[in-house]
């Protein structure tokens, strides 16, 4: 029996704390996914040594004719469906990381910020937040960034927004 399962059965498994307090372990890339309609945000971890290969493969598999906004919406819908079914979210997490790191307007900057974080700290944490009425917001920080207020201030059908670093009080002009 695995350690986590044994601790859960014994009642000694630690309770999850607030998502804002979580820090990604060393040599890991974390993506916290916060989609309107989900009960709570979910953080998925990937080994940093596989991040480039996985996101590049996902990027090359993505049909070039699919609009970025349609891809984001489809991933968000699949996330909700998969989360409710209790299935693994790893594949969806890689897809979402790919949309951040290969974002049409902000991908180069996102990759540079994630790369710098990995070089300097050995870890990186990305927040991917989606609301169907207002779109996508992305942040790179050392922790989960609450982006609900940023999304709420965005006009309906706004282009995807990439926030690098802590979320600003106001969304930047497009």
C-alpha cells in the first residue's frame, strides 16, 4: 500500500490548505487551473525536465486552423467535465500550459519568465483562469494568483489576457 493511501486510511493525511499558500516543490512546474464552474482551483505538477518537450509536442499537435479562443474554451470545458468525472487532468494541464507558453501575443514573454523562474528558483508556478463571459487570464508568480477580479473587469469576449507577475489591479489595455 502506498504511503498516501496508508495515511489517508489511518486518518493522518494532511488536509489541503488554502490554494494561495501552496508553493510548487523544487524541480517542478505547477499550473493552477481556475475555471468558472469548477468547485475549486486545481494545481497540477510536472517535472521541469519534461516541460519543454511536453508543451512543444502539444503545440505541434494543435491544428493550426483552430482559433486560440476556441482552443482555450474547449480546454476549459474539458477540464470541468474531467474534474467532475474524477479522471486524471494531466493531459488537460499540459494543453493549458501550452496555451500560456505559446500564447499568440504573449508566449515569448511567458516562456522567458517561466525559464527565468526555473533557472533562478528551480520551480515555476502558472495560474490559468478562465471565465466564459470574460475570457482567459494568465499569471506567473511563485504562488497561485487570484484572477477573478481581473477577469470580471474585462469586457465580454475580450481577447485573451496574459498577466506576467502578480495580477494588476486593472487589466492592461489591449
